[in-house]
């Protein structure tokens, strides 16, 4: 069963889910959950769309049972941390490649996939302003670099200006047809693999020409808005490892890992005791739990600085009642 036309806006989220079926089922689950929730808003009345969404719901229920012992599925706060950290990991990898002037299809796809995963975060609630800006920047950067390379131009590395209304998120259902070679190889999505273990083939969105870049979206030179002040999260400088889900760049393009430095620890928190008279609300406990989950998720990526910072935030909140 092909993806119904009214549901085309979620085809790339479903493609991302399919690509992570084996390597990260948590990403797969939440991408499909986002596609299902968004699809219900797009069209849940026509028979074709209803049939597709019902199958998607059945698939999600099956995954939820299979992954019932996974905290990222059973606890939303952990799932939120997992998806957000993964999205930012991709963003930071692409951002470092971009700033170093290493332009290739893996970094373009990293930018674009990170923007899709930031879309997915909306299943947990409203996006933070910071994540909205990351999504906007990543999606625009992916389009800008892709079109520069396609047209034989050299992209400008690092943060550059961007029109406020040029978010480049209207990639179009048909995607970019990719006629003619581009620098660094063709960036075509290609047809879907023929089989996935446990994958309901009727829910595979089918072959997509690309990841959704539309030639008409190429910016004509750096626009007016300054994006140099975009807030990059902790750990933004050269992640130690290229994300496992992306093939590493060629030997000549591999970044040199930055030496790790010991994270700064607030001495006042080393022997922290709750201050007298501190009354913690249910919201405070939820925030502290969230910081601890973020720390645990950061350690999965060996990001010590981010883990320490989040643990310190949790300790400060629990001992003083203030963030």
C-alpha cells in the first residue's frame, strides 16, 4: 500500500523510521508515532488514509509491546531525552563538518534528519524556542548546501544569514529529482529496501526521489538575518565520534577528535545537603528527574560535560529549590 497523497508531508519521517528499524528502534517508534499523530490531523476520513493510519496504529501497538522493557518507550521523559540528544548529536556533527568546510552528502543528510527528529519532539509537547531555531537552521542549511553543490557553487561555511520566512520546510511531496550529478555524489534517497525483518511492507512509503530538496529553494546569497547567535547546546565542539547511523566521511575528511577536558564541577554541590525549609513541588521533582534522564542519555554518547551539567542542575534544584 503506497503512502496516500494527503499524508505525503510525513513521508520523510516514515523513511527515517524505516532506516532506524534495526539500529535504533526507539527512533523508529517515535518517528512513526509522529507520523500517525500528524496523519490524523492531515486526513483521517478518506478510506485510503484511514486504512493506512489504522495499520500504522497496529504497528505502533506491536512495537510498544515488544519494547515494553525499554524506558525510552515506557517513560516519556526518557524518550524525550533520547530523541532530543540524538537529534542534537546529528546537528552537531553536521555543524562541525560545515564550520570546517567539509561539504558532503552525509553532513547534508545529518542536518536534514536532525530537523525531522526535532519535528518528532512535538509528540512530547511544544518545542522549546531553542529547538525551533535548531530545526529552522538545520533544514535551511541542508537545502542551502545541497543546492550550492548541485549548482557547482562553494557553500559559505558556518552560521550565515537567513530570511525569517525562508525556513525551507516546504520541501514538497515529490522531493528533489536530482537530475545531474552533484558534488560529493548524487544525494538521492533511492528505492526502499525490499525487506525489513518485522516490517509491515504496506507501511513503507515507497521509493522517494530524494530527501525532499526542491531546487527552487536555493538562497541567492547570504540573506539579511544574522544567525551567528544561534544557541548551540553543550558539547557543540567536535563530538568525539561520528554518529553510528551515518557512514563516516572519507579518510581525508574525517575530523580530528578534540582532546577531552575535565568538566567543571561546582564545589558547593560536592557535599550537597537540602537546605532547611526548602519545599519542593511535584514540578520540581519532575524537572530533577528530567535532568537525570538527560544526563543518562548524554552518557550514552560519551558526552561527559553535558551529563555533569545536567546532574548539577538536578542537585541544585533538589537542594535549593531553585534552578
